[in-house]
């Protein structure tokens, strides 16, 4: 479904990545330099070059508490080892893509047309795309139905299986939530296909300009800053902080906001993390909006080269506990290769980490609909193959404190995987494939 962009604009965007040469140095091989530029341009905010804000939108953006020194900023600075990240991007990892077809479930449109008996149902389509049905309201999160997570149809991470349901087969959707503007979360072709739908689009500050340029009527767009809320029927939708970024390697990076969402209905509550690293705001999200019946938390596409941009599996379990979630559905894996780890590693490490806690983990197949508060054995089945994967002890993903790589959340041994969740003045979370816990320093 990706729009075939003209070569000219793409090459212009590619050339604007030339400052990256200063970072990686002219002494590197030409293949490495070219590959790094293509990778960064293709996965980055090239489309951000084409978006300009109106005066009214600019005033709102620049009035945000998160806007400082000409761009949006995280509450806690982040650390990235860029040369290491680029080398990993070019080298890959064992078992990082499926060799055999992924065991998906074809989503039943007739089932979606009926309200869930429990009042809460989730259908995961791979990566961060889900359909949430909460107390009579239907919500799509970060839908991507395109062949590639890319601005072009001929290059970029290709999905491992076709969508399990066509967009035209959905019942009426009430709102689409976008967490941020990276290509694996904000997909132009999918949004364009929704131009004649009736749903709202709820997005972080600045992202609405992109949707308007793609033909979405302004009246259908709600832009939020962190801790701001709107209503969709009986559902209150709040944008909550995330530790991430928008765009990538260009001067207009971080000119749109990013975030997760807290969804609160009369009977049920759901947390959707979007993309985030571990952050102090997790406990505040749980205090303000929890407890949650279900948390959709990103657990894949991580690397020790960017420990603050994504949680990784163990810190996803920790985050679920911090936001006071009763059940975790790990997302942001199982559809694209975007990071140097085995494709089944995220879910294996989540399950291992959760054994140190009282947290329930559900693992539906892509396309499978489940009702988390009315669990069935098949909701937590192992549908993925048994492959090699690296444990948290072999390759830990531990976030920095305030972006200082020498100051990180300190791991300690989880001595009893069956023990209840520890109660202490600090938040304590499971962090490991073979029982591994992190004590986080919270303010």
C-alpha cells in the first residue's frame, strides 16, 4: 500500500542526511557511509521535510511545556551510541526474520461486528497495530497495513505476513490513536485509506498537520499534549508521556510530539505505551489512571545501542508493574525487522521476566481476538517456533538515568522467581530471562 514516491524528493531527503557523515567520520568505508545514509533516510522523518505548521498550530506547539530550545524534549535525556547502532543495523542478528510462515489467525469480521461479552476485547495485528474494543468504543492503535514500514514502496523493512483483515472489513471505528510519526506507527497509505471513514484521529501535538496534508479533515483530528485528555463516547483518552523521539536524523526531528495513551471507560481501563524507554513517568501514569485491566507495552525492536528509546522485554514487564497493569500484551514485535535481535526473542524474554512477578501475560497470535478479563488457555499459547535467543544476562537492555551511560538502573539477582512482587520505597521490577531484577531510581 505504500505510496510510490518520486525519486527526486527522496534523493533530496537523502542528501539532507549529510551531517551524519560528521558523526561517523569520513574514514569509514564508502559502503558503510552509503548504507548508513540510506538506512537513516528511509527510516527517518523524510516526510517531515514536507510538513510546515500554520501559525495557530505553531503557537500551540511552542506553548507546550515539552517544547524547549526549538524542539520537543523528553523529561529525561536519552543516550544513543550512534556508531554502534549503525553497525548493528548493517550487520543484523541470527534468527532475526522468520524462515517459515508466521502462524497468524485470520481475523473474523463477523466476530468484530459483535460486542465482546466481557466489555473488553483486543485484537493484535502485529507490531503496535491493535483493535481495542472498550465499553462499546472501538479504537485502532498505530495501524500500518502497508507492505513496508517506509516512505517508499521499493525499499525498507517488509512485513512478514499480509494483514489478517482488510481495512474495508472493519466495523465502524470510533477513533484511531497515533503514538508518534515514525513510519512503523504512522503509515500514509493506511491513513489515506481512512479519509472517507467517520472516525476521529487522536494524535500528539504537531502530527495533525501531517494528517491534514494527507486529506484528513481538521474537524476529525484531535491533537494532545502530555496529560491532556479528550472523550470518545464513554471513553476518556489521555496522552501520557513517553521517552522517545519523532522524525530522525534531520533538522526537523522532534518537531512533533510522541506519547502513549491511557484509555478509561466506565468499566475497563487500558494503557498503550507507544514507543518509550523506561521513564519516571510510569509510576505517575499508574497513580493517575491505573490500575489497568490491560497494558499494551512495546517489548521489541531494542538494542543496547539505544537503551533509552525502547524498553526491551524485561523493562516492559517492569513498566507494566509500574503503571499498575493486571495483564500485559507485549507489542512492537512479530511483524518487522527493525532491530538486531532474534524475531522471537522479545516474547521469550518477556515470559521469562514475568515469571519473577505476579503479572499475567497474554500472547495471542497476530489476528487473534481475545478478551483479557475472560481469559482462555489459547490466549497465552506458544504459537511461535522455538529458536535461539539471547537472554538478558547475555545482552541486557538497561536504560540510563538522565542519559548518562555510566549511570543506569541497577540490576540485582531475582533469588526467588515465585516470590510476590517486592514492596519497597523504590519500584522493583523483573528484568531477566533467567530471573533478573532492576531497582529503579524514581524521584
